[in-house]
C-alpha cells in the first residue's frame, strides 16, 4: 500500500525540495554573507564532536528499532535490520519523517515482511521521539523559565494523539468512513490492521520503554547543539537552555509537517538564540543553526543515502 509513496527512487526529489526550502529559509532569517566572518574563529572540534553525538543518537534509535521489531515478532538478520534502519535516515527530510516508511518497503522486498506489520513501527517511533523531546523541553522550561507556550501546545497535540491510540474506536470509524468509496474499500483492512498494531505499540509498557531509549538519544543531539553554540568566540549558552531550544524547535519543525521541519526549525532556533536568554548576535545564531543542522539532519541524510544504496543492491541480487 505504501510502496508508491516510499520507493527509494523518490529520495532525490525530497532532497532537492528540502535544499530549496532550506536556502530560502536561511535567506529570510539572516544575512548569509556574514557567515564567513563568524566561522573564522569557530572551533571545528566542536562540530565533529556534534557529529559523533549524532551517531550516538542513531545508534540508540537503532536499539529502539530492534525492540519494536521484536515486539512485532519480525525476525530478520541484524545486518539487514541495520541496512533498513540506516536507509530510513535518507528520508528524514520528508514531512514528519513519514518517508521513513521506506523501511517497511525494504523489509518487504528483502524478507517478504508484510508492510502492515512494520509500518506502525515508523509511526510509533515518531510518537516516542516527540514525547522524548517534549520531556527534554519541559526540563528546560522548568529550569530556565522559558515561555512554555510551545511546550503546552505540543503536549496537547501529543496527548490528543495518544488518546486516539488508546481509544481507537473514533479512529476506526474515521478509517471506515474514508474507505467507504468502492475504490478505497480494498485498503480498509490493511489500515485497520495497522491501527491495531500501532495501538499495541503505544500501550504503556512499550511506549515507556521506547521513550526511555529516545530521551538519551535526543539528549545527545542537544549536547551537540550546545557544543556548537559555545564554539563561537564571545558567546555562550548554558546546557539546559540549549536543551530546551533544540528540543522545542525540533518539535515545532515536526508539528509543522514541512519536509524535515525546514524553515520552521531554522527560523525558531535562530530567533531563540538571538531573542532568548542566550543573547546571540544574529550572525552567530545563524551560523550555529546552520552547523547544527549539518551535523544532525543533513548528516543523517548523507548516511541514509549510502545505506539505501546498499539495501537496493541487496534487493537487486535477491531478484536475480
């Protein structure tokens, strides 16, 4: 069902769209011409440390992926699982990262695993990611007195979604209503099966376990953001404040449903550094935002493209 939406050949289309949106966003929120001056005194060791921390994020999320696969009784070799998980990173720039449904497509092509069994994992990953980021943001808000409006709104949206998953009757009714036309009736049962699987993955025990893994994973990238910010001469941001800025702006980007949160995340992160307690100058804030996104979002995309190529090669060999 998701094959047409998540085929690897569309990766480059999303990358092109994301680059265009990203360049437009940076042009609107700052003077790109001044970036060179601010990067002159930047300590590049901080950037590479942030990249290592991003790798730690992916490693922990892979552990969560393995936990979810076991929960769904999906048995595949560890190498194949790693290839599939890594390939999903290539589509981190799709709206709400739903392009990561490519993982379900790859598992089907490589091991004949039904899409309806694994697609709910991708959605459950996003749910636990948002809860983990929300938890990190709440800690920052409590410690630094940051405006809690975004956190409250995000918490409300996430809570509403969890209620629908815990009480799936309204969602089932919506699925049945949408698939009432004859041409859509064939996808009703797969959608209902996916809903049942997703509800099971979002029950208290698996949700708490997944979130417990996700919190330190995203904390790694928050620390990387702090290291990058503090690597510019003459500016400083405390770790707790960096955590709330990174977590909050990442949530904002995810809830915007724009590809990779582009534009929203960059704009919010830059403004938070300039107008918040960090008191960055605009050029430093823009440079810090750009380097952070390179070390996290775009680094993930580059890694994912490599894994995706390897996965497609394995699929091609299987088809021979």
